[in-house]
C-alpha cells in the first residue's frame, strides 16, 4: 500500500488553492488536506478536512503560526498556493524545505526570473529565444504605438493597459513610472497558456492550450499540438534549470511564438490540466519525494475546458 500524506495547502481560499485541494481530494497520495488562509469567507474551507486562519505572510507572526499548524497537525507536505507567499519564500531563500517538511514549488531561478517581467524579457533575450522589447516606463521614450504597460510584478491582465498615442504615454509615465512598457503583440486570437513540468531527471512535459480570456483569467481553452511552441517550452525549461511546474503565456505571431509571461507557480488551469491527464501537481509531489514520476499518457488534441463556478452554502 502506498503511503498517504497529510498535506497543507496555504492560500486555499484562492482560485489556485481551491483547484489544488480538489485534485488532492481525489488522489490516493492524500491522507488529510489541511488548508489555511488569512480569512475564512471563501469556499476553500469546504475542500479541506480542516481549515485554519493564519496571519498575512508579511506579518511578523506568520512563520510562527505556520510552524504551529505544521507541527500540531503532523503535516508531511507544504504546498504554497498564493503568490505573495511564494515571493516571500524566494526573498527568504526558502525553496524545497520548511520546518523540515518538503515544499512543493518551482526552483529559485524560475521564481526569480518569472516574478519580474523585466528579468523575464532579459532572460529570454540572453538565451537567444524570442522576447518582447521591455523597458522601465519612467526611464524611456517611445513613438511606436500601440504599446502595453503593466506592473513589473504580478500576474494576470488586471494591471495591463494598452496605450495608443504619445498623450497616453506621457500621462502613464508620470502616474506609473515603475511599470514596464512592452511592444504590443498582434494576433489577439492566437494566445496560449501552457503548463510546463520538468523533473529532477530532466524529463520535460508540456500541455498547450489556445485560450480565451475572461475577467483576466483563462475562461476557455482548447488543447493543441504545436511543435514550435513545444520546442520553445522545452528550451525555456532547460535555460531555467527548471525543477517543478510553471505556466508560460505566449502569443503566436508572424515571427513565431513569443512569450510575454512566465508564471513560476501552479496556475489557474492546474485542475483542467489534471483532468486532461497532465498531472503536474502530482508529478511535482512524486518527484520531490523521490517516488518516481507517474506516466504521462497522450492528451487528445481538441479537448476543451470552460471556466465555471460551484456553489457552497453553510
């Protein structure tokens, strides 16, 4: 009989945390799921065997509260699901171990590059891969429009603005000088979100969704086979020295696929990927624990996902 583990999912109230809990509930590796977050007004608590509130990750009591939870509940594995926590772990150089428990997250190099869009662009350029021309908004002048401005940190499209003229450029240059500005990629109907996993033994696996955005997230996606994109993903994994699972967002252009974002964490499509057979959450756990990564079966091209909702009452 396989060993079962008590698993803690931090940030379980968020979209990604809830998806992780749903996957773990149905997997034989799981004994008990413990969840924590900074408040309890979310459905994530219904997906855990036990839920507990903890302070915000920047609170001085955060690590003490987290350690108490880990030790009192005999936690075997920690999965941080919120981006603020992952950024803090990177800052503290916490990578694969916390309180003598394994932490399931991507390697430090992937985190450091992926969490900074300017570093992402420079990384791709230095690796000889397609990249977006990216500069600090307050330190540049341009006359080619349209262009994209966005926060240098953070994921999703909520802080993304398209500017079309010098007037807008000068306005936002003063308002958001620390933002970045990037060239605008055409082909709005050819945007992709891709899951990318690489094991300790250097095996790369990926899944490619052509997607449609809804409210800043992937609302619809269809699985595609795309040799050029797959080759690019594998090169990125190698150059990042990737261990674990990340998410790559790109557009197919006349110049080929161009990456505009590397999210160094499990993404909002992690549950859809799992349902299609791309079980990167489970593979990351298996690989980290030295259990051997389970088989990756072919995924049917044309498979579709639709982002919906579920209801919980108390």
